[in-house]
């Protein structure tokens, strides 16, 4: 709640009213087209799978995928996108949606598995499976690559001229968002692990993977929060026009990155632990069933 109050307090008085905020949607054609194609492809693949097998993929699975698309839309189309140009704190919320919220939801929808299920046998053998099990995919989808790429991208973009350049150039900004989303998908793939692409991690490995990711995201937030000078000159003019302090807004942004990352990582670790315990229980139940003595007929 403190973060929400801080964000509302960072917005100018005339922009705090709900009608003004609701009118701040940014309907960018390229973003809307990409999101629409992502939804239409998934729905078409679902229908093809149902027509081929007579079965449904399940509400939870397609709900997660649509939730991931919705998270991207909120980040790039909603008033968050508009106010991210004025306030670093809102920009940080946008980045958390693209890095911490949308990717795991999209992966829980298992789009690669759906692609395999909806494709013909020839397409799977000739194109899809060779690509999934090829050398390039083994390298790109390796857990170390995903973990390192996201960490490097976050630190390099926030502490280099690239961040300021992205704020001033829409093309660079769009490329930055695309890079965040792709790197985050590679980062979360070993954690979710539903699609048959790339090496898999054991349950202890997934827990360690997430545990090691928490400090680097928290340290990034602390570094932004603790800076004694404004890191991004773009926000000096923007916050001055709103009658706010760019440094105070920057401190709020660092706190959001720091605490927001923990708020996602801790539940993710709990999810992995719950999944691990569930697998152990199911394995124990199967072992118990196999160990039961078989009664002779008529006994």
C-alpha cells in the first residue's frame, strides 16, 4: 500500500482523478497488432488441438497465457505507459510487469507445447523438433545464459547512456522493452519448465536459480535508491513540470525495484517448493501402490 500511495503522490493533482488516468491509454498500432496476433494464434492453435484430439488444454493453462498477454498490454498500452515517460517510479512498475509478471504467465501457458500439439506430424518432424533440439536452442535456452543475460541487461541498461537514449527515442525504447521481455522469457523458462525446449533444472536447481537471482535484482534497486544524484536527466524536466523532485521519484523507483522483485521471487520459490513436494508425494504414492501384495484369486 505504501508503494501505491507513493505513486499516487508522485502524480500531479490534476492527473490524480480517475477520468484523467483512464484517458491516458496509449494505443500504439505496433503493440496492439503484436498482442492481437499473439492472442489469435493461441486461440487458433487451441481450436486445432481440440479438433484433432477432442480434448481441451485446460482453463488454467490458457488463462495463464492470456494473463501474460494482459500484463504486457498493461505495461505498454495502459496509463502506465503514458506516465512512465514522466516518472521513473512508474517506469519501474512497467519494467517489473515486463520482466517479473508477464513472462512466467506466458510460459505457464506452454505455447511451445501447444504448437507441437496443434501441428501436423510432418511439421513437427521436419521443422519444429529439429529447431527445439538444435544446437542454437541448447545454447540460448541454457539456464546460465538466461540468468546471466537478464542480469547483464538490467544493470547495463540502467547504468549506461542506453536508458536515457531510450527515453528520448521511441524506437530504442521499443527495442529495450522487447529485449527485456525476451531475456525474461529465457530467464523464467528453466523455472516454469513446461515446454520441451532447452535443458531442464531439477527442483533443488530451480530453487537455487531463483535464490541467486534475488540479490542481483535487490542490489539494482538499492543502487538506484541510494544514488545521491539524478541518474536520468530526462526526468528532471518531467518531474519539474509536475512540481515534484526527480531525486525523490528516483528513490521511490529504487524501492519499487527492490521490493517488487522480492514480492515476485519469494512466491516463485514457494511455487517451485510446492511443485517439488507434490512430485515427491506422487512418487511415494506410486511406490506404495507397487509395493502392495497382490492377493490370490478368490482370497
